C-alpha cells in the first residue's frame, strides 16, 4: 500500500514540476477551435478489461465520461464469464494545460450472465454497481485531435477495494 501511495505522490509531483517548466505562452492559430469532446479506447482502466469511452469537457478543468465494454465470453487465468458487460460513468477534474493531472470518481455498472472460478460455477449471473476512481496523467492539447492517458483506477464496494490501472488513446473533436 505504501508503494502505491509513493507512486501517486511521485506522479503528482512530476506533473506539477513539468507543468511549471512548460508554462510558456503558446501561439494558437486564429482559426483554431477548442476540442471539448473525446472518443477513446482504454485498455483495462475503469471498464475493467477494456472500454470505448465518450467524454465531454464542461469547462477547461471539468469533464464527464461514459464508457462501454461487452464480451460474449471471457477466459482469464482461473476465471470464465459469459455475457460480461460494464458501463463506467465518471466525473473528472483536470489540472494543467496540455499535460494534465486527471482526478476523478464515479461508478461502474457490471453485469454477467454466468461465472466460473476455480471450478465453482454460478449460472445465475447478476449485476452490481461498484465505485471507481481515476488518478493519472493525460496528454490532451486544446486544439489538437490526439489524446493519450495512463493512470491508476481503483474499484471499491462494501466488501473492499482493488487497485488496477489503464492506458488509453483516442481523438478529440
């Protein structure tokens, strides 16, 4: 746990340090428009396995996103699922211009039709809503079409927590 906390502090410090180094005025083309919508693919992250996400920036520092992940069947190590669906809904706060610290929180709707784990089978399936968060780095210029992000994405509910991570790439429009 101390390693995760130290990693988060190092990421935050390096982002603030880089922000102050690259804080020069940038010339913006006169015909440039601010890109406030994003569409991106995220591996792992808040969609658990992967997700396709749409995000809208309400202000320069505040955005909301919704994602979608579906797998008809999924076999990972000792776990097998059928009809696995996740829908992350997250509110994010950004610090920085092009290089941003991303902080966010929200929920993930999870639904599965059948689960098998280490030989134990549950054909009843079910669904749940779990909490999630985001602490990460995002490169997203205001006037460019490219987006890259990487970060920690913890999941939590009344039974405990699990820390994961994700990486995403996409387009701003």
